[in-house]
């Protein structure tokens, strides 16, 4: 399945899905109806930027700037992660 993602795609969480910080366990959790995901720390940094207003390109640029990493490398990784989460109906564009 192709997601049709571009750098201009605005990413948001699907209806009923949210990112929440578990203060007891000191980790982020993606909560969805009848399921939950525990993103790794890198994925959590990406997901914290998903607010329904930023484009995928803006998210990638922010991450590349914050972590002093090449935009093309971060962009590729973020596109793969977002596509996977769209397939799992966690994110929508």
C-alpha cells in the first residue's frame, strides 16, 4: 500500500489516537482504541512534533536541526516510520 506521503503532507494522529507521557515509567505511549504502542525514544521525538499543523518536511527539518543530522537521512527514516504508522492506522495525512 502506498501512502502518497510528500514533504508537504500534514501529519496528524488518527481519531481516538494520542501520544501520552507515562510519568511513572518515564516513557511515551501511543494510545489507541483497544491497543497501545510504546515508541522507541527516537520515534517519540518524531511523534512529539505531530500536531496536525506541521508538514512532514517541517518535522524533518526540525529534527535535522536539533540533532545536527543530514536532512536526507532523517527524512528517509521519518518517511518510513510515518508510512508504517499510517498503515497501522495510528497516523493520517
